[in-house]
C-alpha cells in the first residue's frame, strides 16, 4: 500500500480521435436520451472533434426546439449533427447513412432497409441495428450481397453485445474505426475515420 501511495503511477487509457483536415470522421452514438445527456455530449471532446455525429434514441419530439440541443460548430440534419467546416464539400462526396432499428423490428424490415440503401460509391452505414454481431445474423449477409464490408467494433454495450455497427462499400487500407468510452450511456460511441476522398 505504501508503494501505491508513493511511487506507483496510474494512467488513464482512453481511446482518442485524431481528427485533421486530411480525414473525415463520423461518430455514431446511441445516447439514450438527448434530453438527459445534452450537457454530457457538449463536454465530449472526442465526439466533438468529428465531422458528423449520428445520434440514436434521442427521445426528442416535435415540441423540442433545435436550439436547446445545439452544439458549437454543428447543425442538425435530421438526427445527425454535421460540423460546419471549410471542407463541407468533401462531406458531399461521402454518403453517411445513420440508422436506428427498434429491438422488436420484424426481420422482413431488414430486407426493406437493405433495398433502400443507395448502391452508389463511398457510402457508410452506421447505426444501432439491434442485431448482435457476435451471433449469426441476417444483417451481415444482406450487406455482403450489396458488396459492403462490416468494420469490426467489438463489444460496444455494457451488456457485452455488439448492436452498433458500421458497414461500408469503401475499400481503403487507411480506414480507421473503433469505439470510444461513454459514462452516460450503456452504448459506446462508434466511429469511422477515412482519408478525404
């Protein structure tokens, strides 16, 4: 115990995003109520470094005012916050689709979902699909038929499941993806960083 008090060092290891002008970074987070966690999100330096933030389970409704949930340098596009940057034109070259599927969605709905995803180039699909990637699933097969690859995010919920997933038709060795820490949601934010296209 004396060693712990006097000489031992404990360092916090937290995944961090390194965002710069040569990279586009998209973060997806099942926030479990933007009403409860907007102040937490405003302090999330990792997430706020990204170029776009997709948020699920916001629990927002029509009476909510956008300005109550504004983040500096971001603007709402549906449920996605897009950073207002000089490189806005690069975001147009990349189609990012943010998806939330409720837990009890009928399996036939996934086929409709897959058919509705545009087949164009440079598409990324991020979301909470509520299908665990650790189990055999139809979702992986559907996206594979569309020539998409799944980028692994490992366990990303407090319940040891992988429900939040990333699919893309972009083939690039410089893609980086993973999960960040979140103290206020049982889902960890997931991200994808790729070179400016």
